[in-house]
C-alpha cells in the first residue's frame, strides 16, 4: 500500500500566545515539527508533503533543509488548505497529521496504517475517549457520540485522495488512549506536558 503523509504546518498558532511560530518552537533543543518529520520518515509512508502557508514563513524556511516536497497553501484554514493539496497532487491513500504531534513515533504511524488497511474502508479517523483526555488534564474542543461513547477526534486521519474532496467517505474509527495521540501542542500548557513526558521517557 503506497501512502503519502501530509504534514500540515501552515496554521497561525494563535493559541500558543508566542511570538514564534508553533511548529518551530524548540522542544528539548529540537523544533517541534522535526519530531513529526522524523517519525514519518522512519515509517512505512512512501512520500511526505509538508503543507505550509504565508502564515508560517519561518516554518517554510526551516523545512527547506529536508529533502521533502513542500506545498504552500493560501492559509485560509485547515480544510481549505487540505483541499488545495489534494487537488494539486495525484495521490492515493493519504495520512494527514499536523506538525504539532511531537510525541508521535514511526511505529504509531505504522499502527494507524495497518488499522486502516485491515478495516477495508476508504478513510479512518483516530479518536480517543473523553475520560482519557481528562487523565492528562486536557480539555477537548469537540466531542462526538459514536456507538454510545463520547469520543474526541485527535486530528490524525487517513483518506482516499483519489476521491472527490467534497464526497463523504465511509470511515473506520481507531480508538486510542496513549499520550502521543492525545497531546498535540496548541497551548503553553500542552508544551509543558510534552516536555515533561519526553524528559521522563529519557529517564526510563
């Protein structure tokens, strides 16, 4: 299965309350987006496209050092930016992740791809239970009911890029509870949680 990974990295990062662009904020000495790029590079995806925008010029400049395809969107919003990418590339199966998941690993990505392939459905959404978010003192912004469970989309998806972007795709649901899926960095508090987790992981 040939999979393209799109790393979304063109957001305005308004919730971070920082003068720096979110994706290049250093975490233990390394820009945040580099953790995601390394995980994707070491996974089973065959191609990586990094989506930037005029909202994140420093991020665009940083990722030029990687031998990866870069596509600049108009930066009008997540879904609009994604639509532009899909309409400009001839893609098959696509894994979509933001550059603010610094705890994600290559094995996590491979696990998602395996779940998607075995589901036999064109798309997949990674979700977590509300109570698992609460364990990390995280407040989800969107909750949906699925099979009598309150679930939160974590922001990692797989879709069939060959289908019309406005067309509904039958979706598999992958439920996770590990911190690398639940914690994407949107606030200073999230950043502190990630740094603490990485430091503790290195001690083990």
